[in-house]
C-alpha cells in the first residue's frame, strides 16, 4: 500500500468527519491543489501532467491519457496503470500522440478481443473479470446477479457464459452508468440480460446516493470522496426481495461491487442465503466501524461462517492499494 494512498485516505477520512463543518466549496479546491502538488513527483517516472480547465492530461513519451478534473482522485491510479491501459485498449491517433480519452462517455475497444463497449469514463479492468470467475465457472442456464454492474463489461462476459437459457440480472442505480449499460446490452444484442435501475441494500427503501460518473458511485452512508459530484436518490431492495420479485427458483452466482454496502446486503438476507446454494464473488471495501477502519472481507467471512458457507479471501495489488475479494460457497457436508 503506497504512502501517498494512505495519506490521501486519511485526508478523505478527516473530511468525512468534518463534512458538516467544511463545505465542499472549500474542501474540493484544497484537495485539487494537494493532488496538483503531488503530481510534480510524476516527472521522476517520466510523466508530464497538464492541468486544463476541465481535463487533466497525463503524458509519457508519445502517449497520453485524458481524465476529467472531477476524477482527479484517480490520477495516481492512472499513472500506475498507464502501460496496462495502453496494452489493453486501442488508442486514437491525435497530433502524433496515441490517446486514451477517459474524460467523457466514449466507446473503447479491448485489444485482446476486438470488442467495443461504452463507458461513462474509466473502463473496467479486463483482468478483474477473470478474478470474479476464478472460483466458479458460470454454466449454461445459470442465473447470475451482477450487483454494481457499472457500464456492463462484466455483464457481457457473464451473459456469454450462461447462454440463452440463462439470465443475468444486472443492478446499476447510477443513471449515467445505467445509460451506458443499456447501450452495451443493445450493441451486443444480449437477450438474456435484465437491467435493473436499482441498488441492493438491507431493505426496500429510497436512499441518497453519490453519482461519481466513474467506477466509485456509492450510497451516501458509505462515505464521501471528491469525485462524488452529484447527489440524488435511488431505489434499493433486499437480495431476497429481488429473488422473489423476479419469481426465481435459483441463483447460481452473485458478483458484487458496491463500495462497502455489501455488508448490509448479505447480513439482511442471511437466512435466505443459508437455504440456497449460491456462489459469491464480492469486491470488498474499507468501512469505518466504531472509529476503526475494517475491510468488509473480515465482516463477511464471519457472516458466511454463521450459515455454513466456506470462504476464501484473496488480496492483490490493484492500482495504488491492496484490493480484497471474498469468495463464498456453501460448504459440502462430509
């Protein structure tokens, strides 16, 4: 875990505590200037950083990645994954530069498959899809829940694996991401996909939600970061309620990436999960519990253990920090 990431997270944690005292109109410019100062050190790695009015350009040799100012918090991630993005995605040729533009909604093409997908900004990582499926192989006819679908790249991959007799129910409450999700479903003619403009939570209700326009949109109670530019309200429901609403007889696989709300989703449907045989792959996030930062993998492991599910936690280096994935499945009685 990088020293800079720890410093940034501490700054954000302080902001969460004093959010009611310090308005965003003060905090956001402060965060911008701190990050701008930090970007000076990128020259040691051969990068130039150009701060424009609405966009930031990260340049190395004849290659350039563009992000929006509102996504400044991702700048260090982009630097660390610069080569990965150029190795994974087809770039545009503009004024003698190879350019990847993540500053606006755009179609991006993956080199390994030649397939194109619409993204609101930063594309999903190709390798992360493989991580979700590293413990369970989706089979023909499977029922899959993709919870936190973003723009639908994972949805596409799941859809192709479970076939025309399977179904992929994708939950994405961020309205901008949802629009891209619908475009990708239509572009790839995914007839076995059911998009749902709702989130999952501990109950059926309406919650305040931060729309980021990137990968980290989240329910307000999960915390705040400077990329959260727009707040609105979303519909949410329980995992068990979604199962009943769609009159399902099974769920085979659940992929989940919902910025910390995974605890509420699992805890509220424990008895339901206990009586099913569901395979889970959940991206875990840090949560502040009683003043202490705890990764949700710790909490989820205890919850799953209560209902007879075995778990495996994988930790891997992701962007500028350690990322956690928990896999869970019903333990087979010997």
